[in-house]
């Protein structure tokens, strides 16, 4: 492409590609376990508004504070100091590598679905194969291997083709009596448990945000645009189109596969196509497309996960050790520690209930990224006040703030408290970063550190005693 800038159409396509990941492929199963079809549509509307406001917040901050180039955690640092800035960087990193673990779980859920009932891989074999894939990707990254444009194109097609097939053929297999379940306000059709509309919407929020993780990447597009004016439009358009795809996928799936079957589906979109005129062939297309999509995303996200501590170290938020590069310009120390921790969490593959493992990991990943999102939204409120911006900017920042707080609550305070265990570990890293600068903890940092540590200790005790399970 050379020095040519991107127009509106290409920017929209790039935005859509950056948001659609593995989450949408499993979302019908994730959603039907907590929400009836009718409530899911309401949840997508609420979640869509919240995510659009978050994207506009990132757009506003990139325009008004272009000097803050250290990632979205730099907004937390600029607005609330080094301690909050570090914890935002740490939370973003936690979310990134936990997201990679979720990718691995999804890979082997799909492989087992391809192999069929009774032929699933033993959990130990999944763990060994997952570990092998992780370190092969690690080796490729140490050589400075970058995703080629051709690979990216293949991965994008692999993601969008199955989704397009599900929407086009699923419409003709859609049955209103499956979608419009009776007593949807009071009874969860998948399990028969009593529920409320608010509880259903609350239950869906974690899955919805998980599907949109990466929305902050939209602000990167501003440097490649023909003009800054079209970036905001491209961001909103790509979000609206992605939202339409997501709503269509979950609506069609819930109108084709009965809830009692969908809740236990290994690869729900494959089950949808298997019931259409494409039949079993469509099922294989979805599963293979999903595997190619996840493997392609994994290659990118392993490097991105390592980039976060590396950039933070260069920005002075983390110890300089993380900024070391090898002779290929790869942040080698950050890559090693990131993949070593990912390896540790791959023990989740040893579970014979991969769906439950997937839930636990993606809820943790979503919870961890919510804190950087929340502090970005809060900083946007400060910028609106400092720069005396419009009432519309204030409303957008306020909605993004309220939405971030609500999703933290919706995902579950248990997961937030559990995340504090990993935030407590981060305090050690922050201590060394401060020591390198010849600084010590401020009084407020000491108080916050003690609170984080106490919550972490309490959670560890509760988990050991079996009183809390994730």
C-alpha cells in the first residue's frame, strides 16, 4: 500500500476485522446459559451502546491527548498517577495472556467436537499439544516473524465465511417457536431455573464485552486515515456492523437450535449449519474456519501480550528488564515471562469440562481489562472538564464509565476479587519499577497495596477451603 492512506471503506473493514475473534463462535452457548433469546437481544442493545461509547472515549482521548502513546493504560497514569497507571498496564497484560489461554481452551473444544463423542482427546493430551503449540509460536516470535498480509487475509476470510454462512442459511432454518420461548421473563429455558429480565441481562454482559475486547484498537486507525474526520465515522460504522453481525448470529442460533441442546453445544455455530440445507458439510466448515481463525489470532495476540510489559517498561511504568530486545528487535524477556505464565494457566486444559474452564478464563480476562477501560472513561470525564468540551462528549464519557462499572458488577464481584490475587503479585513488579527510579511507595500507595493484599489473601483462603469456586 506504500504511503497511501486508508479511506472510509477500508478503515471500516479493518475495524470489523480487529473486533471479530473467537468469542463470537462460542457466544450462543455462553449466552443461552444465562439468558433467554428475547433477553439476549436487549442485552446486545445495552452492551452495544456501552461499547460504542467506550470506542468514542478512546477516539476522544487519542485526539485530545495525542502525546499519550503508551497504550490505554497511559490514560490511567496521566489521570490518576503512576500506581493506577501501573495497575492498568498490569490488568491489560493479565487480560491479554488470559485471553490467549481462552483461545487454547476454545481450540481443543473445537478439536474434540470435530473428533466426535467418545473420541475426544484426553485432557493430558490436550495440555501437551497446547503447550507444544504455545512454544512453537514463541519460537517463531523470537525470530521476528511477523504476520504477513496474506496470512491476515486468510484468517479474516476464515472468520467471516462461517459467520456469513450461518446468517444466510440460518435464516431459512429459523423457527419462531424455538426463539420466542414462553415465560421468558421469569424462567430460564435452558435449565428451567427461575430468573428475571435484569438477571438475564446481567448474565449476558460478560460474554458481550468479551466479544468486543479489542475495541480500543480502533484508535490506532487514526494514523492511517485519509483524514482525522473519517476516523470517528469509521469507528462507529465498524462497531454497528460488527454489532449487527453479533446480534444476527446469536438470534439465528437461538432460533435454530433448541436451548436445551444449545447450552451443551461444543461448537454452537456448527450445530446451526448442521440443521440447515448445507448439513454436515457446513458443520465442518465452521469448525475448520474457527480453528484457522483462532490459530491466526493466537499468533498475533502472543506477540501483543508481550508488547504490553515491553511498552510499559519503555514508558517507565514497569522494570527496565521487560524492555530488553534480542538481535531481531523482539522484546525477548517480556515474551518469555508472558508465555511462561500462559503455560502455567494452560493447566485449565487438564479439566474434562472445557466449557466450564472456558467460562472461568474468559470471565477473568474480561474482569481484568475492565479496570483499564474504567480508568480510561474516568480520565475522559476529566479531559471533558479540563478542555471544556461539549455536553455530548460528557454524556459519552459518562455512559462509558457507568457501563464499565456495571459490567464489573455483572461479570461478578467474585471474579474481581479473584483478580486481586494477580494484582497483588503485580505489586512486587511495581516495587522494583519504583526502586529503579530511586522512589518508594507513597502513603496512598501503601494503603492501596495493603487493601489489595488483604483481599488477595482472603480470596486464596476461600478458594483453598472450597467456599469459592470459579
